[in-house]
């Protein structure tokens, strides 16, 4: 129960009436009896008002049912989350006013509303549209119904807890091309390393082990040996693609900008994604770039791996298919630029797990020469680096990205610079130098 300010005004009237009823007979004995009875009438009316108000407020949230449903609980940054709220009054009691408070931790949530005069057995519904502006997982709830009496003395609330969450994955663009280093995609000898995936290079058969997919059973060998035999494959000679995202805390910067909760109406969906701009943060740009590159190569049928060191070290082995891009996007949804490991250390630690002939796309907002050293280390192992630099100076950070770009170009390493406000699609398709 919530006691509102107007209640104390009524209490004050009740106190003055009681005092008047006690003192009036002794101070004014010649007053007519009708005058002396006035304070008592005020006391009775005030007490009755308090009782009726409390009872009305107590019943104001009883018999109310809230149904909260949503569409698309896994969406990317810049999309719109649509939710529908439905309030059902199961009693015949009229609700004079009702406030719905959406207490989700989703930034910019817009599910709160105020209704008036909800009749008995009546149903109200509305939709809310929230522009997703931050990566991560957010709870869609709890939702609190808040109501009270028409005199404004008391208020009660009823909380509806929801187990639904929305996962906001990074913003990414659909690339039509990417400057892949030549001569690494096709041809070459089969790599004599066993692969967990089905490839064109068959390596033989072995006895079935629990967990092997039934599609790999080699039936002629099974019939000859009278036990299940499965096919083995060598790794595809096509180059793997690895994405290394630099999440070191010291190189991340945020530009000062006016933060506003965007208002989205139901017609927003007709306007497309052009109205959305990435948060002015180097790591948000880096995460978006990494997601865009991963999405491109997975759709090209390449095996894509992902490495980063944010809150913890993360390494996803190179795999193909939609399942892999889902894992990468989910990883990026939770990843923060709060790591301690510098890029050179990250590359050195992971280099032994990257096959020769692979392509490594390095995404960083660092302008230190250590980026060029890391690219050199990869090249010495016959791993082709591609470097994407997020210009920290455009976000209010340190300068030096132009000098680093010149060093990389002299080493014949493809490099692209992405600045605050740049179109990521153009920068990844047409913006490469060297």
C-alpha cells in the first residue's frame, strides 16, 4: 500500500475536527447544540472517506490480468522491438485510473501507459515499439500495475514478473564484396588434418563412436565388417577466415553526444534502418565491423573463426554454416571492450591455432605500431592479415592512425580506416588501401 500526500491533508482535517469537538463545549457554552455537532459530523465523514478510499484502492488492482507478448526476442542493434500489452478487468468494479509501469532494464523502453475509466469486464490493449540501441541481454519485465481511489488518498500496486528476455546482437551490414587476399581460396593440396565437418577430401573409415552423425556411416564397410563404420575427412584446402577483435580497455573511446531516448511510433517500421546510427563508441564500431565481416564470409561458405579478449578470453573454432554466425553474434552481444590483453599478445597466443594459409581480419582502434608487428607475425607464418582500423581520434581519442596505415601499406597489407559517422558498408567494400 502507498499512502499519498493528500491523505495527510485529510488526517489534518480529522485532527482539527477532533480538537474542535473536544474544546468547543468548554470554550463556547452558549453555542447552539447544532454548532457543537458540526465537528462530529466532519469526523464521521472524514473517517468514512478514509475507509471507503482504502477499500476502493485495495480493490483497484484486484482482478486485473496483464498479458505481455513480444515479437522477435533475438534482434540486432538498430531494429525495433514490438511488444503488445493486454489488460483484462475480470471484476465488475470500474477502475477510475490505472498506470502501467514497464520496469524493464532495456534502454529506451516505451511500454509505460496511463488509462482512465476501465469498465467492468472490459479489456484494453496497446502496442509499444522500442528502438534497440545497446547490445546485450535484457529482461522484459517486471511490469507493475499501479492504481488507487478517486480521492487520491491511497494506491496499491500489482507486479507481473516475466521470464522473457530479448537478446540484442550487434548491428551488421550485408556486404556484397570484400577484398580477400588472392590465391588463398581454392586449389592446393588437401591438408592432412582431420576435420569435424564433411569436406570433399575423404580420409578413410573408422569404427563408429557415440556422437558420430548417422549420415557419416559408410554402409559397404559396415556390411563387410559387421559393425558400424563411419567416414573420416581431411580439412578442406580452402583458407579459413579468422576475425580477431581487439577489446583492450585502454584503446576504447567514446565521443560526447547528447543521449536521448528515441521515440518510435508504429510507422517507424516503414522507414527502414537508415534512421539508426551506431553509438559513438570505438568498440561499438569494432563489434559491428566484426559481425559484418563474419556474416559475409559465412554466407560465402567459408569456415570462420573468432577470437577476442574482453571480460574473458573467447576463441570460437573455425566452422561453416548459419550456426557459426549465430554463435559469433551471440558472443558479440555480450562482449565488452574491457580487456587487459593487448593485440600483439592476443595474436601471439592464438597464432598456433590458426592454420597456415588462413586469412586473419584484425579489427582494432589502436594506432600503436604494435598492430603492424602483430600483422608481421601473422605474415611470417604464411597467414595473410587484413587490418581494419577504427580511428580513435574521430571519437576524441589518440591520433596516429594515418601513420599506422602508411606502415601497413608499405608492408603490402590491406588496410581500411573507419571513422565516426562513416558508412560501414562502403568502408569494408571500397575503403581498403594498399
